[in-house]
C-alpha cells in the first residue's frame, strides 16, 4: 500500500464509495507526514505519554491504525483530529531519522464540520481490553514461540516488563478471576506471584483474615521458610553470589527493585557458609589465647545472656597510638563539618561518600580501641569468645565470656589470692550500689511493653480466646460473682492512654500497627448495634476469632511502677513476646532517664571495651554514646526480659553475693 500513489489511492477510494453508496465525504488517503499537524479540535487534550514506546512499536510492526484528518484552511496541510499520539510517535521517528520527512501515512479524510464528532466517537466508542485479557494475550504471544526480547521490542517495553506480565498470567485462575472482579488488587496479585504454586497462593490469600491480606503480609506468608537476602544480616554477610556459587536455591521477586526481592531457599546453607567465612576470624581470636572461641552467626542477646562477662581494663595508648587516634579524630571532625555545612550544596551521592569515609574512620578507631582493651592472663586462660554477625551484616566479637563453672573457678581463685575462702568476700568491693530505675521510667517502659503485648495478642486468636475465657472463669466459676444487669456481663476498656506515660508512643511500631488494625475493622463493621450483630453472625469462625483477638488485645494493660514488676508474664509467654521486635534502646527513651552508673552498667554488658572511655564523659554524652553502642546488640533492660530470665538473675545474685574480683555479675542483673 505504501507504494501506491496518492492519486491512485484517491481514485480507488472514490470508486469504492460510489459503488457501495457510502458518503464520498470520507476518503482514505496517503498523505506525506510533512503535511500533517495536530488539530485543536481533537477532543483528547491529554494522553501524550509513552510516545517513545509507541514509536518503537510503529518502527517494528508499522502503523496499524490510520489517522483521521480534516483539510487545513491553507489548502496544503491536513489537521489530525484523531490520532494525536500516533502523529507524535511518527514525528519522533522522523527526528530519529528512522522515517523520511515525506513518509506517506494512511489517513481518513472527513468533512470539516464532522471533526469533533469523529474525534469524540473514536475515543468514546472504543472499549479497552480487560486486564485479564491483556495478561493472557501476552502469555499467548510467548506460547507462539516468540522470544521475550522481540515481544518487548515490538511494544517498546523492557523484557522485564514482559516477564512480569507473564508472571501475573501464571497466577491461580481463581485469583485472576477475582482480580477481574476487583476482589483482588494488582499489588496483592504481584505479591502472590512470588510463587508458582497455585494452592499456596490461594491458601495465603483466602485463608488469611481480610486485614492480613496486605501485599507485604502475603509475601511474608509465602516466604516464611526462606531467607530474605536484603533484610537478613547473615545473608548480607555471606552474599548472594557466594550462596549461589555453593549451589543454593534462589527465588527472585520480579516485582521488587534490584536491592530487594531475593529469597534464599536453603537457610542451613546460609548459616554454614557464614560459619566458614567466620573461620579465619575465629582463628585470629583464638590466637589471642582464649580458652575457647565459637563461631555463631546468629547469636542473639538471649544466647549471650547465659554467659557472665569478665572485667576488662583499658590501657592508655602509647605515643604512636595516641598520635594516630588524634589524626583520625581530626579527619572525622573535618568530614562532619562538611556534612553539617548547609551551604556546601553537595549531592546525595557526595554526602553518602563522605558518610562512608566517616564510617571507615570510625571502624579504624574502633580497631585501635579494641587493642587497648586488656584482660588479665588468668581470665584469658578461663574465658572464651563468640564470633558472630551484627544486625548490619558485619562481624562482631564478644570476648571475655564465662560459663557458670568458669566464673565460679575464677571467683574461687580470687578469694584464695585475697587470703583464703574464709575471708570476707565483700572486703574489697567498694563499688557503690547502682540504683534501680525511677517510677516514671518504669511506667514508660511498661507502656511500651503493654503496646507490644497488645500487638502480639492481636496476632494470636487462640491465646486471646484463652485470656477471655480465663477472665470469665475467674469471675463466674471461681469467684461466683454476679454479672450485673446486662445479659452479658463483660466490660471492655480499651487501653488507649499509653501516651500519657510514654511520649514517644505514637511512633512505636506496636502502637502504629494496632491503630491500623483497629481502623481497618472500624471501616469494615457497621456502627448500628443490630446491624453489627447480624454481620458478626455471618462471619466465618476464623474471621470472628481474628476480630476477638483485636478486641481482647486492646484491653490488655501491664503498666508497672517498679523495675522488677512483670505483670501478665503468663500471657506474654503464651504469645512469645520478644521486646527485641518492638523496642530499641535510645538516649531519649532510656539512657537519659537513668543514672550515670546505671548507664555504665548497661554499657559493660553490650560494649565492655568502651567502658573506660565513657566513664570520662558527661552524663548526656554517655547517654548518646550508649545509644550508638547498643544499636544492634539486642540489649534490653530488666523489665523487658522474660520472667524466667529475671528469676535466674535473682538466683545468681543471691548465690554469688557480689564476691567476684575479676568477674562482672550476670548480664541479666546489670540493667
């Protein structure tokens, strides 16, 4: 058709129109591109996006739909009243020298007074494909044997976009049907596409309560047995490349960015590779003379609580070391000044480069500081060390760890050196007793524990049901106490005043999560009591239990006034409450509210090598440094530890009596 002349095309169109009785005011013409221009009578004023993609498609498969034009007033040009994007794409191809300026384009010439009607008709009367039809159309293209790269080029998209659409087309037919009915969102469909197992996809979606069907929750449900390479510290330490080289399986989320969406299916291999990678460091630490050194990639603060820590001392740096420290600190100060200078006008990349340099200097200073920490030879001969991975994927070494028998042996040796076992074990102990925390701080911490326990109970419907029945049994069966005038004598008081005790409660993860869950239910449930009762009658049992869990959780209160109080310990144990998931030690949230001695006592637990340095600082500086050093260590104050841990701590304190000369008390009793 492109080889037919303009006059021939006009004559053919006219002959056809006469023969068929069609209005000759509409004619199909071939018009040079240079004579075409946009019309202001085109009813579509927007839609100028994706022009490069459309141009790429036209370059590969040609212009599949003609333009609609009217004659311009100058008698030489034609104005396009339907096909604005197609015209822009053709002009772009001319600009890129892929088409000639006079390239002839198929156009339908209409009467001037019909311009707006034709433009409106083309845009209104057409019906777009449904999302499901589009997905299966892409799938059919691949089934025909066409390479992904060719399909992507035909439509001016990336091969990744084609892969993503194919992935969506392979989701469970039931879910796709509900997607077409708008019962499943595109974001939910993308999350479910992390697996090709239709049964697993359907179970994750349909067996979860409505409020647990967010894309993040669905993705976590389907990858619960796998290791998220972007979030797991040990996986970051090992690296995906090393893991894959060792033969480990990988599941990649096509809908995630390059930094996320990689899941490692063999968690045992990840840990084995981490231990192998830690081996050289273990040998270096063992060469220091420790009695034992273990590699434990996932050692948690709970794991380390079983050890007591030997006391260390810090020697003063020699002249060379002091000069090196001074030089590094000056470099740090210079870089920090650049970062703080608002007039510097640096880009994000430049700022990140400076921050990386700051981190490198900090690591070098930490390495020097570590060399200044010394343990008595008798301690090194008995104690050990654990080499592990911190929350950022870096290596951390916990030295001076003592098991119970080693700690007792060291204490006995200290007593003998002081004049025999019959001497007074407290004779040389002139360290002042460290006060507990204030009532105000106790209430603040217990408010956070309350919010966390509420969030956990909301996630455990069975435990919530047990708590409710327990309350009823105590009231009705055990105490035989009346229920009042109501037909159901149960009162519910939501504990929404936690912010009075903890000013930072609004930003606490547990509180934020509970607000979202309660709001989701509030948006869903009717406010009229009768309508609500009818709605609840129709609920499946599992969904009713989910709502019960949220309601019961909202009434939980474990506020306390003293550090040693641990209300609702049984409930916390039933839901496996772990405050590591809900609270982080900060200066504003903890260290600024305790004494200097109490802060240093905590530092002795998570950063014993920094203790001597911090003792020379002011209280505010110590609090700030304690926050920095505590990050990622998993340290928690006594109030946030399990009841069993607290009991064990008390027993250790009573049996040991503070008699050690070189041994720090059990970590459980130090904060």
